[in-house]
């Protein structure tokens, strides 16, 4: 019997492209004002490549997206000769994160979470940096586990196991919901969770116990 539900966040409850795009635009706007040499050198795409390269060279922090962004910014600003690169990077990253929190939930998602919270304990397990407690759906969540606070992110086991400890439940009593096949469905299933894939088309494998196109359909599925 399912007693709790854990949710991935990005591309499960909202569009990652939307929120990241707006956050990147705000960060570049701020940098254009305070360090125009950066925006003259970098586009959104070229800085994304710089972050990927930084993560490749520093695998010990690659799962910590907040740290990767700040450190890659610091490195890029130093390369441009900024004497206060660390301070500028921290402020720019903060502007990014403030907009990163301004998520736009998919239609019906908040109502679904509200309905589910009346019957199940709800938590979040995410590799992203959004803190669910600071969104309009925050009151429905018991906890939010972000990869930056762990030694590794999904598909690693630590966050899933920590969630079970917080819930005080066995894995088969928890349904994990997410859009990423390997990081959410396969990873959770390997630890004994029940799983639900948010996705279109045929499932890539047998690990998903359920499949839906949108989270707003979940209350009806569980009632049925």
C-alpha cells in the first residue's frame, strides 16, 4: 500500500527550459550591467559549454549545480581580468537563483499536489537547485532533498535512502514520480520504490509501475 509519494521537480512539476531560460536571462542582464566584458565574451550557449567543461574537470562537484555555476562564473571572470571575480560570481549566481525559484507549475499540478497531500506524505528528490518550500506548493511537502547537499545526486542511492529515513517507511510503501527514465524510474525501482514515469510514448523499459503524461492525472490514477 502506498503511503507516501516523492517527486522529481524539473520537467515533472514545471518546465526546466522555461525557468532556466528566464534565470539565465536575468543573470546575463545583471552581468551586462556589472561586467559587460562577460556578456561580450559569452552567450548563453558558450557559458553552458564552460559549465559543462568545468564539471568535467571537477567531477567531485559536478552533481552540485549551484556550485558548478558559481565556480565556472568565477573562473570565466578571472580569465577576463576581473579583480573581484569571486564577489561578482556570487552575486550573479544569486540573481540566477532568485529567478530559478520563480517556477511556473504545469497546469493542474498544484491542485493535484494539494489533493494528494490529504492522503499521502509528500517529499521532493531533485538534482536541481529549486527549493520547493519557497514555491506556492511548498506547504504540501514534508521535505525537499537537493543534490547539492549530498555526495552525489540521482541516480545515486543516497537521496532516495535519506527520503525513506525521513518518511520512516519501507521502499515499497513509497511511489516515486519523475520524468527522467534513468535518474528517477530506474534508480528508484532498483531500491524497491514503486515508480511512475511522466512521459509520452512507449516506456523505455519495464521499471515503471505506472505512466502518465502529466502529474495532474495522478490523483485520479490513485483513486482508481
